[in-house]
């Protein structure tokens, strides 16, 4: 047995990873799923039927308890009014056509009491006292006893001193009545019946929400008379139907209401339950097949994305193994002969090639020094430019060409601040000096005047600021906003101030023009297109590299109303090193 296991282990270790993954998939995925399909259908129906019965029994008990509580409440109310001296006094007084005192007694005693009960019990539709005394009907609160004699259900409540509940249909609408004699006939000369009319639907509402599926509930009195039913069968067919109901076709539950002894019968067809079960089973099977398909796709992806690279890596390692630098080799022993085992064996020889990577690092260091030297050479060229501009300026002054001298000075200022000695970070004052020089240079070429306004908080001049950020924004405002505008009062406003946002101090800059403006698509185009120059996308990319998400760059523009560019960066950029980069 041990030898067999060793041979199986050896065979499993020697086969390729692709086959290993396939075997694991079949053993851990497909086979358990097939077993699940076979067994789940056998037990699902039984479990769901038991759960359905249990939940229905619980819901039925809660509904019965709710109805029973209502019956107890109304019976207690009836008992309270059974021998109410105030009521009995009003009913047994001989008024002898003294209608004033009669109605006064009704309004002072009967009506307030009944209105209070109406407010407390929403199911209670009417309270009526039927009296044989010397009375006059009053608002259906008090009626003559003859009116009760005319009720079809009066024989069921005749001479009953306890609350008697009957169900009746009047004017095509079902009602529930609780009726009884009140007062001691030996003490009072009149016979008086107290009757409650209860809203049928509200009273039996707990029986209407027992289950989401179709079902029926039948409530019968102790004598077999029908009290409540949701069934479509007529009353004469309902009793034999319930008696002969098949347990194999219907889920049937029976109970009773303690207060009145009413019998409760709940039933529903197994067809509706099985349909729900089948729906659940189909959903489970569909989900299982999706999972199985997903696992199959994952196996394919693993095979392509993992096994294949391992095979390629093995080939590369074999190529590296052919080298001569083995002084750093590591012996890595493995019993595996699959792709992973091959990786282990070749890795021990690959370690000897570390010298090669040392040589690569030395080459990178040499290239770094050459790059630094090129930067030094690049810093020499701006000095030649500045010296040339200074010479032109001197010649312009000697020739009396003041406008040329001013343009040369502005151009020198612009390039000096723009180049910033090769540093990425300058001061806000230098950046603003740069755009002021740029604006003056541009205005020399414009035929129309532009009103330029600077609203700058001077305390921010020394704040660190990314170099050459604002110039593209000003360029867009001049060349694309104001230059093409037909307005006579062209304006450009630059506003700089310090703001607090999210407990941090920020530098906020607005560059506003009243030019021709842009559509929203044109604004989006500015941030999405990589231009040959230093455009909006480049500005946005630089700010993202410097600040991550802790910045804001927006363009708000409408046609014929102008454009506003807004920049917000933190005041504290951190301490800069000598190269001008953040540290």
C-alpha cells in the first residue's frame, strides 16, 4: 500500500502543471458539483417543505394570536358596558315625550362614550343599543328592539348574556357582529341588547398576509357556521371539501381561537410550493453551471498565463546557464520534475550570473554621470542667450530704440524665469514676473488694446511654485480667447490669493478673460490631447506628478462669455534641494 502511494506521488510530481491543474479541477470542481446535482434534488424538496410548514405554522399562530387579542379586547369592552349604571339609567327612564331631556341624556352620556370607543378601536364601525323601553332612535346609537328582531342572525343571539359573535352579509358586504343582553331584566323594566359591528376586512387582516403564495383560510364557529373564508367555494361545498381534503395534494394546518372556540383551517396546494422549489432548484443549477464554467475558464487562464510563462522562463534560464560566471551559484535540491522543479534546478545556476547584473549597474552609473555632464552643458547655453540679448539691448539704447530695448528686457526676463537654471521649482513671484513679461511681449503684436489687471496677494511672492505653469494658461486666454474676440472692451484679469481648504493653506489663482469662450467639448479636448507645445495636458500632468491628488486645475468657459482658468496648489511644497526638486 505504501509503495503504491509512493508511485502515485511520484507520477503526480512528474507530470506537467497543465495536467495537474486539470486533474485538480476535475477532482475538486466537476466531480463535487455532479454529486451535488444528484443529491440536492433529493433533499431540496423535503427541506423546503419542512421549512414552509414551520414558517406557515409560526405565521398562523401569530395571526391567531392577533385575532384572539382583538376578540378579548371587544369582549372586555362589552363586559365593561354590560351593567353600566349611567347607560342603564338613560335606557330605563320614562321620558313621556320629553324629547329635550331624552336627547340631552343621549348626548351627555351615550354619545361621548361611543365616540371615545370609535377613536380607540379602528376596527369598530358601529355601536348600537337595541332597547324595548320608552326611547326614541338616536344616530344609530340607540334603536328600538324591533330593529334587531328583523336581523336574520337574531335567533343566534336571542337571550344571550355573553358576547355572541356572528358573521352576516348586509347590502352585499360582510360584517362581524358581537351582540348580547345588557342589564339585569329583573332589575330593569326594559330589555336591552348591546351590538358591536366590526369591520370584516380589518378584523381578519392578519389572515390575509400569511404567505406570498396563493392559499386559503376558513374560520368556522363551533356549530359549523361560516365566520370567515378566502375560498371561492360556496359555503355548502366548503365543509365537505375540507373534510375530504387529500394530504398528498394540500398542505393543511388546523387550529382554533381560544376566546371564541372558532376553528381555523389553512390550506394551500403543493403545486404552488413545488413551483417555488423548482424555481429555486433551477436557479441553483444555473448558478452551479455558471460557477463550473467560470472554474473552467479560470483553469484555461491559469494554464495560459502561468504555466506558459514558466515554460518560457525555463528556456531563458537554460540560456543563462550556458554562461561562465558560476562563482555565485547556489545549489537548490528538489525532487520535482515538473516546470516548478525545473525552475528550482535552473535557479541554482542562475545565481552565478549576479556578476552580470553588477556590470549592468556599473554601466547605469556611467550613463548617469554622462547625463549629469550633458545637463551642465545645457546650462551654459542660456548664458550665451542672455549675453546676446544684453548686447542687443545695449545697441538698441544707443540707437534710441526704446521699444526694442523694452522688448529685449522683457524677453530676457521671460527666458530667465522660464529656464530657472534648470530647476523645476521657482517662487510664485518669479512665475508671476514671467507671465507679466510674456503678456507685455504679446501686447506689442496686438492691434487692439487689452486691459490687463493683476490682483496679487504680495505676501505669497516667496512661496515655492512649479516653474512655467501659468504661461500656457495665459497664452490660451490671449491667443484663443481675446485675440479672436470681436469685443471692444477686452479684459484679462489675474488674481492670486491665499485660501484655506480642508484645514490646509492653498495658493489659488484665477486667470479670467471676457473673450469668445469655448464649448464644453472644446474644454475637454484641452485636457485630453497631447500637443506639440506645452499645453493644458502637460500642465495637468506636471501638477499631478508634483502633488498627486492634492491640487485642482479647471477650465470654466461659455461661448461669448469668456473663460476662467483656476489653479489651486498647497502653499507648503516641502523643502527643496539644490536641484530644485522636492525632497
